[in-house]
């Protein structure tokens, strides 16, 4: 830490970076020698997309954890609610701060706000500096040979991976110089982020939001499931994935920390190189999605490929509600939707299955699914959510071919052959033998009675026939392909 040359503070704006380690904005502030005021704004700007309910649950816990971590260093976390740009300006006036720092965001609303705010603060004579604390490579640093953005993952990741230069992560500050006076702060509990009447988050307690929980999750993954990741990542009945996505979204762990930890595990012989590369490619997919959102911000709400704008989506409120409630009669779909509601998370293989079902079996617009995930996922992330749904719909960059229509029954039989995942989330089917649990309607009346199942009562019959739905989807996509051969896959 340099000598303290001024008593005027520096403001550190925490956003999707709720950690102390590998936090370039915080490190810069501490090294400046100024008193540091850390703050978080719950943004109410109508131009910004409101945070989903599950994300608010996580934010509540994560802010509490960050506040405790800062308190251990003698600092505080100032909480304010309001339109972020105005709140920052107000804090500058209240504290007499001469500098403001933050780590960059890449969502279109945030980048526009931050650009305007940075200019306004500089006009007031403040030092304003932003940093990369969220990505391995910032979106504008990875370009094709012609200088444009990538639209296909494989060549993107090949180029992006070669640009990663991380050799170490920034340590947490040993101490933080405090100001003589702290500005007023909201009480976290007053924000009402935790659900009540009813409290639907009781199944979320297996999660540990915060920096310590993120590090523990990473350590546990690298010490166990990581070596079998290539196969385990597709088996929802097993603990084969890292489950780091909410920690990464809220920035309790940086992708650089993940990259370095995986490389170290491989170097020490604890992680097979092929498993390491497969895992890090998923970090690469996250990078790619942010690359796409930055260069093509319309993908958050509109089809990446405009040829799909005339697609004949259906309005099916009954089907949508059955999908949301996990009552479609398709066990793999229903198990995924129930896991999501109960835990705030869903296995990635199952995310693809449930998304395909909504879009291609029911022909419901991908935006309906994206909106449901936004509200119910703990890891709801604008870039990942929009890009993932558009990939399945075939409307996005590097999208799934239109003719790829997942069969939920065969997907379940392939990736959950013993029915462990189904039995966990659909206990009413638990009594069926493995060969029938993914296709309960094929069970005889004797087998159904033995399992305590009354199809149509205790568990629904399929709300749509798979073959009919598949043919209908292929016809709809086929008509569009004929009309827009240059704009669909």
C-alpha cells in the first residue's frame, strides 16, 4: 500500500464481483493509499432488467457474506437502493470522494449506463477507472482474421484460449484503510430479497453463496468429479458438474481463478488434461456468450437470425403452465422443471431437454422459456440465458440445427438409465422398474397398480404425442427454411 497522500476517499462499486480476491478494482483502490468506501447499489432504473426472484435470494446471502468479509478487514459495505447512476453521484457528493472504480459489466444496459456515468464523473473532475474482473478475455480483444466478432464457438474458443495470459490471481487485501466517516447505508433485510409468504426457497439451503462457498465448490469439484467430467457432465442423476454457475455470475469467483486452479490441478497430476480441457471449454462457452451479447446486444430479446422473425410460434397457456409446473407427462422434462423450482438450478443436459420440449414440442417462443429461467434460476445470466435458449431454438449464433429435436424419452434412457434422477424429482413414479420409468404409459395396468400410479391422476399422461410434435416442428421449421434459406441453419 502506498503512503496516504489524501484523506479524500475512493469509492469501489461492487456489482457482479462480490469477492475480495482477484478483484482488480478493489486492489487498485487499496493500493492508491486512499480511504476506501465499498458500496453496492440495488438498481431500480427502469432501463435495467429487474433481477429475478431466485437471483434476489442469492444476492441477499452473497451481500451478507461480502459484508462480513469486509468487516473482518475493518471495512464496511454501504448499501443503497435506487437508480445506480444517480446513487453513485450522490455518494460522491456525500463523501467528497475524488475517485471511483469498478469492474466492467458487458450487458447492453449496463455498458450504456456506465459509459455515460464515467463521462459525467470525469466532467466533475473525478478519477474514474474500470477494470476487467469478469472474463478471461474482454469481448473486443478476440476477433476474426477480418477484425469482426466470432459467431461460431469452436474457432472463437481456439482464438480466445490462446490469448489467456493468466499466471496468477490478485490476493485479497491484507487491510483496507477506512474513511473518518461512513456514509449512511440501507439495512440488507429491509430490501426484502428473501421470499416470504410463502418462503419458496427452503430447498436452496444446500447452496452457500459467497466467496468462501464459491472456493469450496471449486475445490470439491477439482478434487472429485472433475476427472470424470467428460461423461459425468451429461448424467443428471450423479454429482458430475461443478455447479459453479451462480458463483461465477455473481462474481464470487473469477474465471481467471477457475482457469488457474484447473491448470494447477493438471500440472500437479490431480486432473487429467483432457478432463481439464473439457471443463475449461465450458468456461469458454460462458466467454463466448458474453462475446456475442456485447457485439450483438439485440440477442437478449430478439432472434439473432432475423429470418426467424416470421416463425409461427403458438400461444399455448395450458402447455406453458404444464411445462413450468413439471406436469407435461414427459418424465425427464418434468424432473428438470421440478428440480429448478425446488433448488434454483437445473442440470445442463436437462436444460437442453426442457428447452427443446418447450420450443419444438409445444412451439412456444423461446422468450417464454428465457423469462421463466430468468426468474427461477439462481445462476440467471443475461448472456448465458439468451444465448442458450436461442441455441436450442436454432435462432442464435452457432445454433442447434433446426432438425435437432430432442426425444425426452430416449434422452432419459441414455443419460439416466437407472432412473435415479427421475425417482428423486418425481417420487410418484419411483415404483416403476428402470425399463418403464421414462415411459410410464407403456406400463401395463398391473404394473401401474403395483407402482401406485394412476395415469392422468397421480401423474399426467403426455400432453402431446412425441411423433406428432416432432413432425409438426419439422414442418414449421421446413417452411421457414424455404422462405429464408440464407438466414436459418
